[in-house]
């Protein structure tokens, strides 16, 4: 069993520190910055051996160079974005695998937020690291892609087992949930979830990871019936002030 540690950084980013005890390997998902990540690993006696990037944005890769300089770690990320992530050592895409010790991850192409965005699915651990593609009750903005691409992403992720724990990269759940209540006013599961989310945030607790099953019940983007509906909802959310 892997161990996963949440490291909150910047204003609302989550960096995930992942340890595989059998091999002693430790990996970082999308390090926005280096110092708190190195400190978290050091506090646990872990040595970072890998970084896995989901996409090129600086708040996901900004710590790459400093962590690599400090640890000599190997950096894996999307082949399609290699030109924008100069620290990459291993370039992967759909159908490739990444490994942390004996734990294998399937690489899934999920373009739209960025053109080469990928996710990592670890079937033996029931875990997926999805970057900025899927959020709790939300999805990433369509900076470099289309509603059709994001709809296809939702179908790929929806096909994962329902108990898959989904680790996204931002604490956006309250904002997403407020829009979800407007998008699906008759969805009692959203209202119930928002009460739990608001309570967790009041206690200063993260609202992620989520699960695929929970997103199927409460995420208006995963629940969109087609790309047109997803695109309309994404445009509404972009301008949503609730």
C-alpha cells in the first residue's frame, strides 16, 4: 500500500507526496514549489526519487528543477508538452506506464485544460492523479482544448472503478459546488455534499481526494449528457459569481 501525503502550497494548490514502502521510493505529483515538498519528505525520512507531472503549467512544474537538483530524482511527464517542461527525463502518453517501486500506473491522455494533459491511474491502489482535468464537482478550464475533448475525458475517467480515489491539484470544491447547485438545482446529492464540504473547510480540512462514484453523483461536468452541454456548463462556470 502506498502512502499519500497532502501538501498545501500557494493559495489553493495541493502537491501529493507518494511513498511506496516496499521499495522505499517516494514520488511527487505536480510540485508547484520545492521547499515545502522537500521539508515534508525530510520530516518523514523519505528520499524523493521521482516527480510525475500531469501538465506544463508553472503551478504544477515550478518545483521540478530545485527538487531534481536536491535529490537527483527522475521527472516523468507528458510527451506532448516536453517542449514546455524542459526538466523532463521520461516522456509518456496514452497507453504508457509509470512505476513507483512495484506499483504501476497507467497513463491516460486527457487533453483540454492543456493540449497534452495526462492523468496517472494506479489500479492496484485504486488511485488516480488527475491534475487539473477533474476536480471535486468540477473540471478544468478549456485553455487549450475543446468541450468535445473534455467530454471524452469525463467518459474515460467515468469508466474507472467507482471507488477510485481521485487526487486533483486544487481546492476548488466550494466554488465548484456553488455552481453545481445552480446547474442541477434538483440534485439532492449535491446539496448534501455541499453541507459536508462547507463543514470541512470551516475546520480547515481539504475536501479531496474525491471518488469517481461521488463525482458521478454530484459533478455537473461528469454528468453532462454530451459535449454541447458540458461546453455550456463550462462557459457558465467561467463567468459564475456565486
